[in-house]
C-alpha cells in the first residue's frame, strides 16, 4: 500500500482554504505513517500555494508536487503517490476520478461522501475502480467516532434491554449558511438538485450511516414527508451582504421519515433546516434509543450538533451523563479513519455507498409519492 517511508498521499481539491485544508490535510499529518506528497487543484496559483503550505507543514522534509489545469490528472500516475484522496464537491467527483482509467500507475483512492451526485454516478465510479483494479473506499467519518462506538458497545451489552425504537431530531443552523434561507456562494449546491449535497443527500446520509452501524441493522421500509419551508434562499458574502436577488429553493429543507429496521426496531427521524441556533438557544440534536429496560440519549445545543459526522454529542445512559474517552470531534474521527485504513481495513466500500444512496432515493420517492415503500436493491 505504501512505501518504506509510509503512505504517500495526493489530495485532489486541497487548496489553502476549505474543508480539505481545515480537516483532511491536518488529520493526515497528525496520523503516523502518512505524508502528503501531491496536490491537485484547478489553478496554478492555488496548487502551488497549497504545495508550499504542505511542504512547510511537514517541516520541509517532504516534497509536494503541484498539479493543476490540463496536468491536474497527473496525480493519478505520480510515482510518489500511493493513495489519492478526492475532496472536491460531489458534482466534480466523477470527472476527477475518470482520468484514473488512463493512468500509467493507478492509485487506490478514498472519496468524500456523497460520492457523486446520484446513485448512477456512484455506480460509475465503482465500475472505474473495478476496471482499473484498485482499492476504493469512502470517507464517512462519523463511523469512526468513539462516541458512537461506545453507544454500539452499550447496546450490545444489554444495559438497556431489547431495543424497541429510536428517535432522532436534527436542527441545522442558519449560521452555517447551508440548507436554509441564507446561503454562502460555496454552499449554493446544498439548495439545488444538481448540487448533489442537499439536506437528504449529505447530512442525512451521514446520519443514516451512523444510525445503521450503531443499531447493527439496515432500513427495511420507510414512510417519508418533505417540505420546502424556505421557498427562496439568499446568497450572501462573508459579511452577510446580499448578493443579487433571492433564488428558488429546489430541494426539501424539512424532511421526516419513519419505518422499521430489518432487526424490527422502529425508527423516526426529523430534519429541519435553516434555524437560528446560537449556541445554547435551542437543541440542535436529540437522539433517543429506547429499550425495554432503559434508554440512551445523545443531545447537543451547538451549531455543529446536528451533524453526527462532526461532533460527538453529550451522552446519557439511563439518565446519567457518561464521558467517552478519545472523543475529539471531526479531526479525531478522520484520524481514526486514517489509522484504520493504514491497517488494511476499509469501513465503507463503494458497494456500501451504493446501498446507502439507494436508501436515500427510497426516502425521497416516498416523500414525493406520499406512501410507504420497501427498501430493496
């Protein structure tokens, strides 16, 4: 998998700002055995700036190649790269992975959720990996949270008895400028169909993945309802100043679904987008797991709270608060992912993601058709 100096990583989409620079790269550099040896972006200036920044971040000990423009796909053949991480918007996933087909030195890769704009694109990415014969995995970082590992352990211990139901409430913050009435230009993709990162496609997918791992079960059937409560959204600059006229919201910003897991547990989940959630103002997450003998509760009142992949919320077992060792939020989750991958293990494959995105499609179709649907592949 890696060289004798560790796993050499190339990151597509790593600049000096954005998710990859704030989370992906720092978590890699805080994980033993990993080095960043290449970056690929759209422009020469951003690629060179990112390469220089990562060179310095690694103490000037690791050369970092910069790819951009017409040479951007060169990262897939770089002899100094063992693993490529794809960290660009979902709408670009397929186009930046396609050059792997013509690589002279194919690379294993990890791609950030949601892996393309829809199931069709995810399946095409899976086909590319199979055709070239490389290992492909998916970044669903919430699955590596110590908090949810603890919850799974508690459930399996029988401390709350047989599980009967689980209920979730997520309130996404308007302060995020995503999935609500006030939107930053970079997050406009959360409000349009072709963006691939709507409330259902992105955070609900993360949440459902965590839920199913914790419960050791998959969605069996579902009845869903969706509403667009914010009929329009306003783009704003970093200072909050309006940019142009309001635009029509194309996706649901409020979604409720209920049904059964294949282990018989009843599930109900509500997502509400675009609320003021100044820390402490309202609960942004309440997750109840009810058994015959007791309950497990997780809750948060922070702006990161509703996103199970980012924050490890406060945990209560039978009404008593429980501390969880090693719960370091999103950076800790990513580090857990990299450590697992370095051991040759893969938590989420492209096949797993195709199944998860199929479940999301069924939720959407149920909301559109107004009836309960079975979840079948």
